C-alpha cells in the first residue's frame, strides 16, 4: 500500500488544477504546467484538494501511485513557489555572467562555455561565482543545473570546478601523501 500516494495534495490560493482524463493542467501565479499520465491511476479534484487513487492492484498501477502523486505535488509547488538550485564555482579565474537568457562560463578552457536557458528557466549570478538556476519545472531546473556542473566537474585533488552549494567533495592526497 502506497503511503505517499494516499495523501491528498492541498491546492494553495491562486492555483487552479484542471483534470481531463489522464491530463493534468496546473495554473498559478508563476506560470502553467501540463502533464499526461498513463492510465491506471484516477486523479480527482475534491474540495480544494487533489486526490490520487489507483484503479487496480496490478504491479504497474501500484508502482505508479506514489510517483503520480509526487509529480502533481511538484507541479503545484512549482507554479506557486518555484524551484531553484544553487551552484558555486571554485578556482582561480573562474567566473560566470548572465547575457540575456544565456549563461557565459569561463572555467579555464581556451573559450567561454555558453549555456542557453530552456523554456521558463532563468539564471542569476552573484559575486561572479555563485549561480542560481530558477524555474517552475522541477525536472528542468535539476537538468539545467546538472548540465552546468558537467561543464567542469569538481576534481578531488584541489577541489576546483563547479559544485552544488553544500556538496561535499571527497578530497584525495596527492602523490607526496
């Protein structure tokens, strides 16, 4: 029995949830998200709450029950509050700049690396080394942050590179250790 799937999702003020069969549309002050789910799960809006129920006890609908509920909760939270991921750059001469809807990274290569914002994603840069990725779609924010980190992963000897804020880099001893 899914414990997560059984919990109802409260709909905050200024957020509107529309369900048409397996298609869920969530509209809020920050934007609008839409997603279509596989059959086997019933989604209903009842007195300012979204209720997710499964139609059968087969293994696929049991496994999708909690997932569908979590995805809808992420959509509701995204259009009401939004999501953000923070990254920091460690290294001499490393810096970032926002140019329109693009992020320009200078991380020790012979050329700057430019990353374009997809959809509703926006970038903010503080002190030339702290990058914030913001958006309403949780998955897209995480993917964009991972793409930025992939440009120059933190290395274990000096700790240089792009890392998430709060991420611990396991350090190695050099050859003299």
